[in-house]
C-alpha cells in the first residue's frame, strides 16, 4: 500500500484521510455518538485529543487506537 503524507492528510491508495478530525467528524466515525459522550471520553482520557486555538481536534490515529482497544476489551 503506497502512502503519501502531507501536512494535514495521509493519502493511501487513492483515498485521503485527515490526520485530525473535528468533533462532529469523530462523532460520525464512532457511530453517531452524542457530543456529550465524545467529550466524556476525552475528559476521562480514554480518547486523546489536541487543542489548536479554540478548536478541539481528535487525531485519526487516536480514534483508531480507541476503537481497537474497545474491540479487544469486548472480545476478551
């Protein structure tokens, strides 16, 4: 799989994935959970986020890690 990295996206086999997701984008990727639930995950440090200016952003890799961790816990 060929990857081309830019400042804000990763291009993998023709598809471009942003490195950072907004709160609405992250909510959508987590199955449409509520904004409150997402902030609970962030505040409890279960989901990593960063702040740039006034924006709260979730790294794509942190979202993938969270999903993988939850998947392992549910299958244990």
